[in-house]
């Protein structure tokens, strides 16, 4: 058997197993029942295509929607860089679930950028947020959200202090690991501010206790757990969690898109040429020899271009066709790259 | 020799040695030079009577005063209880040094009360501050100070976050000990908020960098050191420190007045009868048998009533007389208690 193909299949299986294992290990619920029982209007590409891999108490939010009760969605962004397609995917998902009347909260965590050393000051993060993120929110229909940078909304710190008094440093260290809470700012951010952000929709100013949806990557699961504990102690509704796969790096299916690793992310303000070049150089799920590819087929799950389509293309039927054709070798890796390039350029570059 | 007397003298020596040792160990400057060179108007009972035991860079503040330059004094209070004579002593000292135009800052640390578990919520501490502390500040001529409770002044948290990003948790743990930074709130308070309070007078809003005086008990010395380090990194003037003896407990010369230990403190709103009873039951520097006392004399330094006079009575000559007469046995412990009671009642109970 073709060694290259074998490796790609092994990688695909490894990733699938990783997500399954993480969901199980952390006591999360899988999405089978959701897919079976959720009303059609709460289905979307994220759920149907397995981008949402698990959840905790999503039913609480689904019930609120079904019964026209208030609910909220919290999804922050770290303003250490411009927005990339990974952010777009999350904002699209937020937008999907917000359309039944959910109140959206978008904390822009310039304090997180700063305490993690990704910017040199709170001001730098604040400037990024105001120049590179806030102006783009209307693209996602999120301009009516509660949007703030943490340092411009210091009330969040008062709430964080209240929470921080209930949490031992040791518990936060266990949840996040020593490195993530090395300095005092990281400790207070992860053991206070981040939790306050999730619980913020439930303060009297925003209408009191209500189901709250928090979409996160699996690595952020510990802080949802902490927030759920704190919610109970404060008499609030424990927030519901959607665990999502994060948009993978263009270069490595095991990594996330990241501004700090060059060439791994497509930014919302990249030019047509840059997008083309980046996708062209991206990791492929197809073996090198065309002849072998025609015989064996591709591995779409680990193909960077296919994943761009999977996360962003709205057309389910088209996606099924591309998946099948690529899988069977009827489409080449190059074909998928071309389709993805055209689609992403269309998405991101405003036509004149 | 009388065993009781011997023990009392030993205790006096032990305390003197403790303060000297602490000052040396921590690299503080002693007050000898200050007493020699400070202009008379900067002398006061706190310096002359050894209540100020050491300092760090006090010259910087003295220079600002001599040259009519801006300077500030920061002295917070923990609103976990009503004010007692220990607080009065510190506020009197602040008042002394403020009279040459110093800008006074009085952070009321309801977050500290909360994270240390001395009140159940930030609100409870806030209420204490507004009911039990702020109304009394005019008594000390401090009504024009910058006064706030931390949670009502959340800008302090933004500054604290900036500082917290520069300080490793480990450094804070080393400075304060594990127990004092057990929960995340304590970590952020001691490794962020408290330092922000000391540096607050130097932000642009209050006129920028300037010498700042911080009177503290020896146990608070580590946080002044941290604040001095941070000040340098932020391009601010390292704050100057006055280390003071704190008003001793009525029951034990080795302890401080504390609301949490009953009968150790006289509160500013105690009634005449309560004051009388507390002083009457206080620890004395005199041996039990009158005959022995007349022979051996008393040990004023460890006498609770004498210490009340030492910290609060403005008349240096009278104090010298009382000291000498008590020391020689001409005044008894009971006499000193009576003098102290009359004086403290006069101080605290408004005459009708």
C-alpha cells in the first residue's frame, strides 16, 4: 500500500480519535442526540459537519429558544492580531445561534493579549480591537452585540474580583497548567476575568439569570467548568458549552490557525494574491503522484483547502459532492485548492 | 530580683530587638540621621518617640517639601471593621506630613476585606467604608483627600492589571507567604491592586511622577519593595517608605490592635464606659505588688495605657514626665491607666 496515503489516513484517524477522547475524558455529551432531536432551524453546518464535536447542557439554550425565553451567547476575541478565518468561523456560528433573539456579548480581551505577552501594553491591544476587530463585526451581523475591550469596561474587573475571591490559585493552576498562569495577570485573567465574561449576561443590568451559550475550543473547556461551578455559587444559571473544532492551520492539520505562526492563517484583510498563494502552499490530503491519487482517492478531513470550505461554505449539497469526489480521487488536491481559493476570495474581497 | 519585673524588662528588650532586627534585615535606614538633619517642622511625635522605626528614601519626600514641590501620601484602610486607635495613629501621622501641601490618597480596600474573608461581599466592605470610615475622615483633616473604595474605583483594577502582567505569582508568594495569596483574589490584590494604590498618585490624572510617602507596618514592607521595582519599570518615582510601630493590643504588647481579637482595640465610637473598662483591663508594665513597684519602677514601653498616650498625646513635655515618673515608680500602673482613660475619653467623646 502507498506509504504516503497510509500516513494521511493514520493522521485523519488520530485526529478523530483525539477529539472523541477529549470529549469523553471531559465528560462532555456527544452531538448524536442533538442531531436527532433538535428542530431543523437549530441545525446548521457547524453541527451537521461535525465542527461542533460535543456539548454540555446545550438543551438549556435550545429550550429557551423553543420557548422564546431570553438567552445569551458569549464569544470573546483576543485582539493580539487581526481577525482570520478561524475567528470568522466562530462569529458565523455565534450569528447562527443568535438569530432567535439571543443577546450576544463579545469581550475583546486586550488584557489577555497583554498578560500573555502578545502585545506590549493594554493600549496596544485596545487599539488593535478598535482598528482590526470592531469595524468588521457588521460583516457577521454582530454590530448590535455588547462589545467592549476589557480595560475599557472595568466593571468586569469588579465582578472578576468577586469571583477571584472564591477560587484558589491552586485550582486555577490545575485547570490551566503552570505555564498559563505564570504571572499575576494571567492568574487573575484566567481565574477571574474570563469567568466574569461568561457570567456577565446574567447580571441585573442585562436582565438577570439566563441560559448562556459559550462556544469554545477543547483547550478552553477547563474554564467553562470553573465558570459553571462559580455560577452555581452565585445563584446563576451554569453556562452551556459548545465545543468546536478550531479552524486548522494551513500547514498542519494538527495545529490551529494562528497569527504567530506565519502562513498558517488567512486574515480577513488578506489580498486576493496573498489568499491564492497561501492556499496554494497549504497542506493537502492528497498523495503526491496524480496516478496514485486517482486510484486511492484523497483524505479530505486533513486537507487544509477542504477544511476552509467545510468551515465556511454554506452549500451542504456542494460540500457532499466535493467530499465524495475528492475522497474517490475524481477531484485532485489542486482542484480543491482552486475551488477553495475562488470561494474564499469571493467571501473576503468585496466585489467592486 | 523580682521575677515578674525581670520578665517585663525581658519583653521590652525583646520587642526593641525585634524592630531593630527587622529594620536591619530588610535593608531599611534607621531614623538617627533624620532626627539629626530634618528641619524642625518635619519632626513630630511619631519620629521623636520612636513610633517611626525606620524608613526608605524619606529624603526624597523631605526634599520635595523643602523645595515646595508636589508630593503625595498614600495610606489605605481596610474597611472590615470600624476605625480604632491604631487607625487614628496612622491618620494623625498622615495628617502631620500632609500639611505642607501633600496630596493624600486613602484607598478603602473593600476588596482586601473580601478576598481575605473578613466580610462576605464587596458590598459589605463598601458599606462599612461609607458608614464607618468616610464620615470620620474630617476628624483628621483628611476630608479633602482622594478617597475611594476599590470596587467603586475600577480604574484601579486596570492599572493593577498592567502591573500584574509584570509580576510572577512566585515572586508575590515569596514576598507575602503562601497563606496570604491562597485565592486568586488575594493574589491579584497583593500582586496588583495594592501596588497600583501606591503608584496611583503618579498617573497623569493626578499630575504625573512625584515622590510618594507610604507609612506601613513592618509586615507590609514586602509590598513596598515590589511597588518600588514596578515603579522603576513604569518610569515612575520609587515610593518612599516610613515603617511604623503599629498601636499595640490592649492585652498583649507583642500583638497589634485588631477588631478580630476582642478587647484588644479601642474603637473611635466606643462609649466612655467601654473605654474605661477596656483600659482598666489592659496589660500593664508594672509589677503586681505596689511595694515592689515603688522600688523597681514600671516598664512603660510595654504598658498598654502608656502606649495609648505615647501614640496619641500631643504634649512632649508631659509625656517625658509620665515616662520618668512611671519608670521610677512614682506613678503606678493604675495612675497611668487613669491618665490614659481621661485623655482618650477627651479625644474620642465629643463634649456636649
